[in-house]
């Protein structure tokens, strides 16, 4: 049996096959299946054939299968009952059938929302420490690795003092982490436990907000928290597939209490 012009991928026998047949790669998309022990083994081998494509392949695989059969030879000079010629060595027949298979690379999935809350009072009680809060979001990669990154294009902010401004930049020391700065002072860090999800796998990602300094809050006795929303985690792969999660952070003001 000969597979001709397989347009993509490689042909092989599944690991579950235990018969005597094998597949030979002839190059150029051509393969030969041979070596089965009997008709039943040949049927098992055909059923065990599989085409493997590279991760992320999306499209049509085409090819053709050629099967050549020959009648059993008869002894020289003997006329078989069919009345055909005595020597059957050149009585062969080849049947060729085209085939095609569509392979669709699925899009990555998952995402969701992480809501994080940090307390400025913890900085007051432990001046040498930071306060942090984390949450989990799951992402599933398709046939390609999924790369995760923060996006700040649509961030909104409420509760910040009117005279202050919050800017964002990527941490140059911890690749992927997001740094929030108020008038140049580093006040907040957003980080992920990993920034890559391997092809075909699902990862539960830990999103962490770390408060390093107090924010200048809005000068209003009725406002005791600052809210940052619209932060997104974007997962993208090489085929253009994407998935998005959102992150919001609440910063609770260090409001003095009266006892």
C-alpha cells in the first residue's frame, strides 16, 4: 500500500498496533505500508494509521492511497479454471483513491476576572514590608504556546488625589511584571506566576498585587478606597488566537481610627 503526496504532516502507526507491518517514509510526502503477516493484520495496520501534524497546524491535508493487488501465480504451462493466461506474474491491478482531512486549530480559552484588595494599614503596621493579595485565573492553550502579558490601554482609576497621576511601566528586572508609579514613585506591582502556557495544556495562573507605598487618596472623608480597573491579561499565540482576563485592584486607605 502506498500513500502518495501527503501534503502535510507525517504518517505513522499508532502505538496500540502490535502487528508486523511498518511504515516507510519514501520522502516527498510518499509512504509505504508493508510487512503485515496476514489479511487480518493488514486490516489492523490500516486502522492504526495516523497522520501527525505540527502544533498549531490549521488547514487541509490531502493525498491519495494506492493499493496494488496481484493474482496468485499458477505453475508454468497450467491453464487455470478461469481460462486466463497460464503465467499470472504480470496480472496486477492498482486502485488509487484521493482523500482529504481538515485540521482546525482551536482558539485558546479561559480567562475570567481577578479582584485584588491591598491594605495601606499593613504598611503602617509593618513599615519594612509590602502588602499583597492574590487570585487565580485559568488559561488553556490550543495547539500553540500561549504567551501572557498585561495590557494597560483601558485602565480607569477612581479615588486618587487630583494633584497626582498614576503611570505604568514594565519591570526590567522581573520580565512581564507591571509597575505602577505615582509621580515617579513605585507604589504597586502586578505579577503573574507564569507568563507562558504550554501548547495543549491548562495552567492556573496566580495574579498578585503588591502594595509597596501609600497612594495619595482623594481628599474626601467619604472616600476610603482607591479602585484601579480595566487592567487586562492578554493571552496570544502565533496563529493569532487570543483570550483575555481582567484585573481590578482596590487600595484601602490607611484611615485612622478613634477609640
